[in-house]
């Protein structure tokens, strides 16, 4: 029975053409994101979540475009652009603070 629900969820497409992978690509609310400290670690967690969902979707869903003509990977890149910048800054700051 649970398997049937999982298949339904994995096949779901909303009114904007987003499939489950598009939804996994979206940046969560800041209160949820802040559960992990540091932008680099937040980004790591986000990427792990996206890749985990990606394992379960049909291959066609990985390249499916929504109404905005965006694939899940494109949505992920756009949604996480600022987090990537923050993570890079955090990594550089950590590297320079560790060197004398």
C-alpha cells in the first residue's frame, strides 16, 4: 500500500508543471534552512536531498520542463544561487582564518 502512495507522489505534476523533483529543487523557508549552521553545510544538505529524490523519479522527470521552461536542475541552480555564494564566502573565510 505504501508503495502505491510513493508511486503516486513520484508521478505528481502540479498546476505549474512542476514535478516532485522541481519541488525538491526549491529552497526551503529560512527557518527550515537554518537548522544546519553554515551556508556550505546547508548547501551540502540541499544537494543531498535533491540527489536523493532524483534517485526515485522516472528518468524523463529529470529533464522535464515546467511552465517557466525550466528543468529541475535549472530550478535548483537558480533557487540556490545565493546560498552557493554564501557558502563560497564561508569557505574562503574559514581557509584564510586558518592560515597565518
